């Protein structure tokens, strides 16, 4: 089964980041089409993959992590305005049968990501 999934880890606290809202969009010719919205659970993961099925349409996708609400709740004090608000990660899906896992490693002043398994 093909899928696109994610999870969020809070590097500053050393814990999964529960309660982070994530929006997934498909991007085609500069236009964004909303696909789904999910919120991370107590394990920092979404309850279901963002996309799953026999195949994933090949194309460009954006995962938008609404980090500011999480950071404001768990990291005080933050700058005004906060350094990080929405974190947008744009990925290309080339294999329609692939398993794409996009983790977000988060702190109040930085983040990183990679293609996980």
C-alpha cells in the first residue's frame, strides 16, 4: 500500500509533539488544492496516513505544520512575533507505489526534516 505520512518530535523537550495541526495540499501549476487536515496524537503522529491507497498520484505536495500554537503552549517565552509560525515542507512524489514518511523535528528556533521509512 502506498502512503504519505508524518510525525512531529519536539527536540527542545525530547518528546513527541502532540496537538500539531497539519494541512496537506497538492500543488499543480502554482495552484494549491487542499487534500486533508490532521492533528498529531500523543505519540506525535497522525492517527491515519495523510494519503494512503493502492497508489499515490505523482506530483508535488505541501505539508503545512501549524507550529506556532504548539510552540506557544509548550515553550515560553517566545519572541513576538514568534520566529516560527507555519512550517511548509514541499515534497515531490515520484513513485506512485512508494511509502513516503516526512518527519518534522521541531524546536522554537529551528526545524529539520528528511525522508523517513
